[in-house]
């Protein structure tokens, strides 16, 4: 049966008038521990959106972590950071701003399961742990009020206390995953969108198909990804330290800002990929295909497999070669 508990998310969003005359919008984001089936989970926030605050309205982020990327978007303001643990943000708006209803909305890309107690053993495989974490986060988001922009974590008009319902299907699916089942489509997980921002450290998904998927901000550290198809995938700001992508297909992938340091990209097809601002220092590029790839601002250095002629060509196309001390 479904588990139901009444617990505060702990998040709050409010307007404050400060001196000298100014109007601030303040959000508090504690990291609560929540009962989940037979155990407990702790969920942290690393991003979100303010769709009701137009891009031209927000003057300044005056309180928040220095690594928070806070950007204007057509639908409002969007913020995110690589590490979880946003606790408080304060924005200063023009003094003439009239307080109005505002939501802080989140998606799977903005939430991280940082701890789980009593749900699985420590020797659970990385593959199964990833699927279990994505299931829990997806079901938790379903318990929040839904809007077209996303799940409402906090609002200037809603109380922070709300009923938390773990859907009955989670009680059925989670034990299946923990028993070793890895067919994520049958679990209700959509590879096209449900792995955005996921921690995929050390997974072994050799030969799998992620073509065209939204995989922004994913962490693939130490993963075994031989012959995986990432063609056309959105992998901006992804991290791949120590991952083995030998023979993988990354043609036309969006890899701006990706970190490939010390990854194996031997025999990888990167034709037409956007590698602008990516970090490929110490990556193995033996027989990698970089035909037509955008390498403007991409950093290379100490790369196995790059010949002098290839280095010269990449420099001409805007790549940077960093000499390590």
C-alpha cells in the first residue's frame, strides 16, 4: 500500500521590504529528511525557476552561493549549480515592484537524493542505485503541486506544510529495481527526459542507446560506456572524469561546457558535435573523429592520440592547448 506522511518540505518564499527602500524576494530551502516506504531519504535542491518574475524585472541576486549560475530565460529566471545544497537565495528588485504571487518551481534536474537510509544495502550496484534514486525523486516531485512550468516547491501564496504521498507504484517498482532489474522504460522512466542532472557515477551501460536524450548536467564519472549511442543528445555541462567511452557515438551531440578530463575517447565519433568551452585535457583521443566539431574555446592538453598535424588544425578552428606545469 502507499505510504502517506504529512511533512513540511521546509521551503518558503516571501516578499520583504528592506532599507534603503527596496523589495526583496527571499527563498529558504532546508534539506529535510522524509519517511519513504520502509526507510528515510534526504533530498537537496540545486536549482529552480521563477516563472512569474520576468527577465527584465529582477535586478540583482544579493545572497546565494558564488557558483550559482543565474540566467535570464524567455520564461523567467533560471538558476542551477553543479553541487546540491541551495539553502537561501535573496533577490533585490526595483523599489517600485509590487509584491505578486510567485512560485519556485523545480524539475528532476533541480533535485538530488543525497542520502537514503533503510532502503537498500551499501553493496547495491551503481546501475540499480541510479534507477532507484530517479524513481524516488520522480515520485516525490509528483507529490508537489503541479503547474505547466514545473512542480511548485515554494510559493508566496501557499503554506509550506503539505501532504506527502508516495505513490503505490513506487512500493511495487522499487523492490524490483533493488532486485537487479534494469529495464528503465518498464519502470516508467523516460530516457529522453528523466535523467537530466542525474548522478551516474560508475554505471556500466555499455552498448545502450541515449540518442537524442536530454542529459544536461549529468555526472558520468568512472562510467563504462563502450559503444554507447549518444548521437544528437543534449549533454551540456556534463562531467566524464575517468569514464571509458571507447567506440561511443557522439556525433551532433551538444557538449558545450562538458568536462572530459582523463576520459577515454578512443575511437569515439564526435563528428559535428558542439564541444565549445569543453575541457578535454588528458583525454585519450586515439583515432577519435572530430570532423566538423565545434571546438571554439575547448581546452586540450596532454592528449594521447593527437598528432602534431591534428593539434595545428584544432588550433586553427579555435581550440586552446594548455601546457600543464
